[in-house]
C-alpha cells in the first residue's frame, strides 16, 4: 500500500526564519515519483516539484530546497528566509506510477505553514 | 493559456438534491482526475480518465457518485442524491503524458455545501 505521512499539522514561524516541512512515504514500487504542492489561502493547488526515485540529488530553487533520502523514505522541504507570502498549506504526494510522465497522486494530509511578520 | 476550469465555484444545496460539478481540462491533456478535499480525509482521488475512458474509479465513495467524460474537453461529477457528508471541495486536474515534469494542473475547485 502507498502512504504519505506529514506529521506536522501546523507550523508557525516569524518572517526570515528557515522552516522544514517533513514528508515520509511508503511504497513497494521501485519506480515512483514524489511531489510537493502548495495550497495558498485562495484554494488552488500549485505544483512545486517532482522528483523520481532514482534521483536522490537535492534540489534548490531560490529559497526552496528539497532533501530526498531513500534510506529513510523521506522527502523534506525547506524554505529559507521565510516570507509572509509563503503562508499556505503544503502537500507532499507520492505517485502510483501510471506511465512515463503521468502520475496518480496519493497526497499527505498537509502541513499548514503560517509566517508572521 | 486557460487553465483547468471548474464550475460552479460554490454550490449550496439541500440534502437529497442532485449536484453536478463540471470540469474543462487544459486543451491537449489526456488525463483527467477528480479529487475531493475535506478536513477529515484530506485530498482523496475519486476517479481518473485517460483519453476520456474511466481507468480507476476505486476512490468513488458509493453509488451516489458518478463521473463521465463525453469528450476530451468536458467532464462531470454527479452526486445523486446528495448528503451532508458530501460537503467538500472537489478539484479537477488534468495532465499531459508528454509533459516532462509530470505536473498535474488543478482547477480552483468547486466548494459544495449540502445542508
């Protein structure tokens, strides 16, 4: 069975603090993909990143970085120097591999991040 | 370029009424997904289509729910009869097999309240 666990339900930080959102997954697939999505207060889901199971290199995109460790089945997300606009619910998701580029996503329960000025 | 379009954005109805939610995927996308988001259960996949054909409806909660995709540019999710526990935000998403990022593009959601 596939499962995604985001143990942190809510995190509050003050602007400019660094914050890490944890994600732990379970799967029996050898090929799989991991995602992070952001859901701002407006409600839409915004894609942030997808990583495949064969690529354990950390990824950095501006203030965002992701740490993928197969040994611990984790795909953590760090926001450096957080800003008020980062306030949102962040979802980690795991694919049930459908085809090369399309995935049936299993979502975690989300972590609500509040960044205070 | 228009994204995934869902309607209505908000729906309030009474228990027992039929509800129809609509989705227009991004042109050219060959996968369409319906998700439901509630506080208790988070984001759940209800059903998905590939080239207009339903592939997996194992997430559909019960027979009161049905989904159709009569053509590549339109899908509906119907609840009949509706119940208060169906209150949720329903998201439609689409994707394209040829998109290297594997991104699912989500609509803004339809918030359903069943009284």
